C-alpha cells in the first residue's frame, strides 16, 4: 500500500518504475486527487511501470503482481474475501490500509509519501499492529511534509528513507522474508520498542 498526496506522484513513479515484472505482491497506490483523474493516472503509470496497472472497480480481487489505483472520488476498502469495495466518500488511505492490515496481517506493508495533513498515519499504525511493515519518505525530501511527519509521529514504522532508497527497500522487504532485520541502520533508534 503506497499512499501520497501533494508532491507524491514523482516519488511514486520512481518507486513503482523500479518494481520488477515478477514482483510477487499486490500494490495499491492511493493518490489524493480530483475524482476525474483516475483514468489519467492509470494511463500515466502504465507508460512508466512494468507491472500491469488497473483502475479499481467494486468487487475486483486484490491481485498480486499488479498495481491497483483507486478512484479519487470514492472510499475504497478491502472486504474479508480480499476484494475491493467501493462506496460513496472521499479517497483516503487510512481505511484502505486498515483493511490491508486486517486481511493480510504480517504480509501488509505501508509506504507513506509526500503530502499534506495526516492521511496514512492511522493506517500505518494498524499495519504495524498487525505485524506488517512500514516505510516513510524522509520528510526533508518531501514537497509536503505533513503526511510523512504524521506517520513518523506514530513511531509505527521500520525505516524513513529518501525516494531513491524506498524502491529497493520495498522490493527487498517483499522478496526476502525478514529482510528488514538485515538493514544495518534503523530509521529511528526507538522504533523497535514503540507500540504497534
């Protein structure tokens, strides 16, 4: 689950472009935007990335090896059968991340990118509480620091990294179970002792 808002798209493009064709996990990219932008975003990502990029429709299965892009004008969640559910509302990441935590447990991984406000912080807390992993774009590299800073304030993450290192960390953490323990420097000296 990769989430972002203002300033996130260029970073997301760097991360998503680096994912290999045989990436074994499902990727959900939540980008705050106006409702009519979903087709444009899907076309843009298809131009750059190697994985299939799909616009999320109600009832679609969360499928590995694909990038799922929810619409900006609805609230998207994941039901117990691991299918997307789309309802009236606005596109925010926290409920979707909570659904990923509930359905995938320790297999869930959240990535919070540049953006205003605090969307993604509560979702990252849920993912970590379920045994999953969390990555955050280093605030000093973000166009808007609100989302990464709010996520860091929870203490519920594994690493805070610049954009060029996020992709490598994501691939490694998905492809190699326990890979987070192999990194020599943790992003936060207290991350191992904080709740979640």
